[in-house]
């Protein structure tokens, strides 16, 4: 078993690096993990830090790992978190840390 020292702080870039390592080690598990969303109540949905999908009649509010991670590191003026999953043709290809996502806003 590998032991590491407890880190006192972690940057978004370090989280992205670890997510990309996880993706290389086990693509299917990482994809399922990162795309997992669970129902949550309105109190969590109204939290100012954790990002939660908008309400739908079918699913209610949903929260997932990226919403939680972006709650730790914050979002930009457009409400986008700095950690994002990058897809090409519906395939997860990598994770990125992007603090300026203005180009992705219509």
C-alpha cells in the first residue's frame, strides 16, 4: 500500500492532473464516476458554491463530482467552474482547468 503525506492545500491544476491520470488508468470507471449524478434537494441546489444541474420534472435537481469539485475551487463570472470534462464526439478525452470560459458562453 502506498502512503503519501497529507497535503495542506491542492490546486485545481493538481486535481485535473489526477483526474487525467485516473482516466488513463481506467477510462470506463473514470467516465462512469465523473458522469454520475444523484438527486439532491432544493437546499443543496441553492448552495452558492456547489454546482447543481437545474431542476427538471423528470429528475429534479442533480449533483455530481464536478459540481462538488468546482464548489471547492469556485466559478467565473459566467457561473462556470474551473475544472471541466472535455468531450469529442461524445467521448470523454480529458479534463482541463480553465479559469476563463468566456469563449464557451453563447
